[in-house]
């Protein structure tokens, strides 16, 4: 039986049901090989030679395929129809050849299908081909570029900018887009302007709303009415003149449907309509594709196969009637630039299957299939026919002119099924106007009850008398309104608008958007808040560093041009090694220029770049960087040992003023909020010292007294995670400052048992008389620190001791297995320790930084932490140095073996 290989077991199951028992269908479970996470995996000095290794988890899958080929040496590679799918097929062929599962005479073919249906799979099997090496070379170029940037630029960040995680070829550009937008928002200054609108009544008693467009015979621009006084005069001008209709213009208009989905537009619409992130969208789409419900979901194509177009037209006619089917089929031109995305749009494989016809158990899949089906069907429906009406209203002396717009739906067309979401606000043309004729006199409505008017004013009906305040004012009879507005800062990006912007700039490709967004969020560079992407201070730091020292590589045009070059590689128009050579020549020179950079120079440069953000101008005109504590020092960005950044005074240690990285709290100077001398909570009755609530580099804390020459470090206590800063008062502050709390003497030896709150949360502690160090046990809740009794404390400590084990206890299970050390072998694991999670390899334990979670940790980051810990020395470092020594050094013990001097030699190492 020929062996057919696909990526996933779900896809394998579906295809196996179509091919039957004549074939063996196996899954590769994605990529089977990758570049090792170590220096030298791509060697520019050797023609960009790339060293590949089979992942630990993939070895069993490769073996299963190799074993199947022993029974029937015919291999059919049926991975996805794009660049990544082609690369997986190439890797499989290379891996199987290297282990001699594929011999010189073994038939190997490649088949592709855009939909997992019986007809598509059967037809693909009739048209086999060889692996497309142009697509593979495009993959190799991208993978090599991403490796060269990540493995060479990330260490520069680690050395020069403590706390930075990594940099990537495209992720850094996406981060810059988000950061630039945030800086635009911060630099924005709102401009006041006013508009004048009125509700008028026709002779037939019907009401409608109109907007003032001309005043004193001159057309008004958006910002011409700049003050309330000017708007008030305009309101009076409208109210004091008789008005009549001078023109009624009705124009027919057509509205055409949006094209069917490609990857980026699917992600955008799923975000707008359902709030689904890019990763969530693509995961649901992947499952729909593997189940045979939709075509392939990674595409830049918007064209549809002729048979699918006819099927859609038949479905429209059957469901909605012949009047909804256009005379000619709609054809959408594919705008894709590269060969990877030269296939169809994303559409249902069976147009007859409406959302209700499929029994989908997962909510995400139901929503996404409904979206895809409606968009596809709508794309082949008749246009919506509208009548757009514009009514012009003017005074006899032509001093005042108003305009009302509206539209009437004559035929709904595709809107019966689907309407595309929008990122901007709707226009005013959606409202319907009453019947009106030229020359008819109008008057302000005596009682304006329009829904639109209620939304505008916030009232069910206008009130009599002039109501002037910060938001709006009304005329004498309430029918003409002046409304205050302010120009708005550009909105923060959502996932949808960021994908749209990257697509406009030509940055990234369909298969990369979701992973780019995941990476910058996982690294802590960006956070999502109410579906908006907000750059964290860490992300600002990285962007500022890259813009100043590697500016070329985060420029939009440069990145887009590089994408186009890679597309040319896909098309066979450019050699991939020439692209790599041109990039590396300039990039390596930029790396060399940063070798002599000092951290202090980098920090001062970032201080300058981020000065508008970190040190905004003060209302009194004083130095924005002046220290509010000592009055003589200047503030600047500093870095902590933990890798974080904060703002501190240059007069340290004489002045210990600090505040969190970011703009200052505007209320800090008067002591009403955190910052500076903090917020006064009261006086400790035992010491008569003031208790203040402050904000430091590690978050909010309470402090007893002030720093003095006799007492340079007053007592402090950090607020536990989850405590509301606004709810802090004196009793709660004293609770924290009085920790640790003595629970009582231990019943076995009388030694004290205490409860406290540490870096990793609440705990109880106890040091037995014969113990070298105290024992600790975590508490589940913070409040238990003040309520726990002796019985429970002893029980928790005993349970912890039993869990940690002695000689006979089993080893604790790792939190995460990261794989083998890429250079020296041996498993690398993430373990749970007394002081938090840590990386374990050989005899080295490296604690994870506070801002890095075990789930987000990569093998490359773990290797870097291990190397850093080994370089610092300490427990296990000597053994590791001996293990990782160069061959020349390692050969000495062998030479000394005949003279029984191996031990001294090892000791010397």
C-alpha cells in the first residue's frame, strides 16, 4: 500500500476515509526538522549552510513512516498547498533519505489539494508532481533570515538592554507599528470645535434632522466654529430666520458585496464580529479545513473556482430566489504577489451546507463557518440598490444653509445575507428622510422626539431655555442644538486593524500574522485590553533601542522590500542565497557597530528618545527631569538587577527617590497619590511615625517613617498581589508592616512558627533546633497569614516536608520538558522550586526571571540562562565547565592516565 503523509492526525483520518484500505495514511505532526537553538545552525561563512535536527517528539513519527515504507516503498507527500507545506514535504524526504528509508529507486511524489473532499483528494492523486524547490528555497531563505536576526540581535538586547527578551525580523516591525501609534496618541492634543444641528418639521408634520453647512454665505469647515460663543451665534442665526427647501436631489446607487475571504480579511472580520484573536481564528479554521468543511485557510487569493461559483449561484437561487442572482457571475481578481498564495479564497467546500446543516460541537467553529458561508454566498449575490437623497435648506437672505442626507433601500440584494463589518464609524446616510419638495417652508420642530436627536442630546426631548455647559447648549425652543466636540486621537490597534495595517505595508504573510501577535504578547511587549493592543514599557524600550541602533531593520519599506524579494524567490526569479548574502553583509556590520556600546550610553539615548513619555513638561515650566525629592538631582531611566527598568535620581545613594518606569503620576507632587513622598495613611500609634503608601520599581508598598542618616532604610512592605491600592488604609498598612506574625512555639521543640508574605506569596516558616536552615510552606490565600493557627501551620509544614522528600522520596515532576541541550546533550527541564520555577540542566539550576513564565520559556532562552549561570560560577559550574571544555583541554586527563594523575588534572580543571 502506498504511504501517504499529511501533517495532522485529524487530516489523516479524513483522507484515509476517502482513499480506503488501498493506502496507508500517516501524520508527520507538523515539521519534523528544525534548526537547533544554538549558535552556528546557519553558517554565513559556509554559504549559509544550515544544520537541521529532528525534534525529539518527531523521531517516533519519522520512524513510523520509515517502518511503513518497508512494506510498500511508495511515498506520497500530501502536506498543505503552501510554502510551509512544501517545506514539510522536503524535510520528510530529506529525513527519510538520510535514514535510508528512501532508496535511490523509491518512488516519491507530491500531491496538493485545496480542499479535503473526496473529489479534490482523488483528483490530486491523479496529478502527482515533485517537491517544488522554488517554494522550498523561499522557506529556507525566510527560516535563515529569522534565525540570523533572532540569534544575533537578541543577545545584543540581553547585554545592552537588561530585561529585553528577544527581537525578530517581522515581530519587531509589528511592535514598532503599535508603539508608534501609542506615541501619536500621547502627543495628540484635542482641538475643540462645535457643530450645529436642528430638527425641523415639514408641512405634513414629519420631522427630520439637518446639519448647518453654510453661515453668512460661506461654507463651514469642520473646525470653523471653534468656541461656544461662535456656536451660540450660529444657533441664533438658524433660529431667527425663516427656512425653506431649496433643493431635493435623489440619486440611485448600487452597493456591491465584499469579495470572499482570504486569510487576513477572515482574521479581521472574526475580530470585529466575534472578538476572536488571530490565533483563535486560525485554529478554528484549521479544524474546519481538516474536517473537509472549508477550503485551505492560508491564502492571499480571492478568486473562486468556476465550479464553486456555479454552486454558489445555484444555492442563492434555491434559498433566496432568482432575483438575487446577478446576470453574470462575479469574478474577483487575485491580488497575491507570491506563488505561495496562488490558490483559492477561503470558502465552504459544499455551498448547499448552510451553518444550520452542520453539526459542529465547538462554538468557534460554528461562528467561523457561518461567517465564511455568508461571506461566500453574499459575494455572488446581486448588488443592493439604494436611493440616496440630499435635501438643501436655506434662508431667503442666503445667510444660512443646512443639509439633510438619507437613503432608501430599494432592493436589499446581498445585504439580505451579510454585511461587512467596519473599523470606522457609520456615516449619516443610513437614516431615511420624509417626503419633501422644493419650495416648502420649514419650521423648527415644536417637540423633537427623534431617536437620533435623543442620542445626540442625551434627552428624550429638548428642554426650553438655553442650557449651556461643557458639552452642549440648546436654543430657546430646543429644536436647534450646538454640540461641542473634540478632535480624537487615532485609536489603538486591534488585532484586526493591525493585520490590515501590516497587509497595507506589505509586512508579513498569511501564515505569519497569528504567530507575530502571539510572540509580542507572550514576550510582555504588548498587552491586550478590551481587544486593543497597548505597548508595555518593555516594548517601548525594545523599539527605542532598535530604532536608534538598528533603524534600517525596523523600517516598513525595508521589511516590505525584503518580503518582495522572498516572493521573487518563490517565483524562481531570484536566488535565495543572494538575498541572504545581501542582508547579512549589512546586518553583520550593524552588529559590529554595537560591540563597544556601553549600557549607560544606551540608557541615556533611550532617555532622550522617550523623554516626552517619561518626562512630560510640567505645568509650572520647571525641569521635567528634576527630582521632586532632593530638588538637585536629575531623573533618568535605570535598570534593576531583576532586569526591569525604573526611574531614579542621579544623586543615589544620597537620594533614594524612585518611581515606576513610565510617565509620572500627575497627582504625585501634592501627595494625594502614589509617587514622590507618597500618600499619607496615618501615624503608627506605637512609634508615632508616619505611614505612607508609595509606588516603587517593584510596585506599590507601604513605608513606616522616612529615610534618615541614622535609619537609611525605613521599614517597608509590598502590597500583596490583588490588593486594591485605592482601598489601602492605616489598619491594613500596619498589618503588613507588623509581619512576620508569630503564630506560636512549635509543639515538638518550642521553636517559633511564623507567617509572612514573601516574593512568591504568603507562607509559614519554622526552623527546628537541629536544622541548618528554616523550612517554608506556601499558603493558598494572603488573608490566612493573619488567621492561621498552630495546628494548620504544623500540618502544612509537615505536608511540605513530606512532599519535598528525603532519600527515599521520588523526584518532583518537571513543569515542562524543553528537550536536549543543543551543544552538550542532556535534558533541559523547568522545575518548581522553593523560590519559584527554575531551569535544570546537568548540575546547574538557573532561576527564571520574574517576568518569564514556564509556559512561555523557549529552549533558546533556557540555554542562555544556563550559560549565564555557568559563567557566574556557583554550585555545579565547575563540573559543567569541565564538561563543556574545548577538546584540547579535555585531552589532558587522557594523557595523564598512565601516570595516575587524572584526579589532580580534573581538580585543576
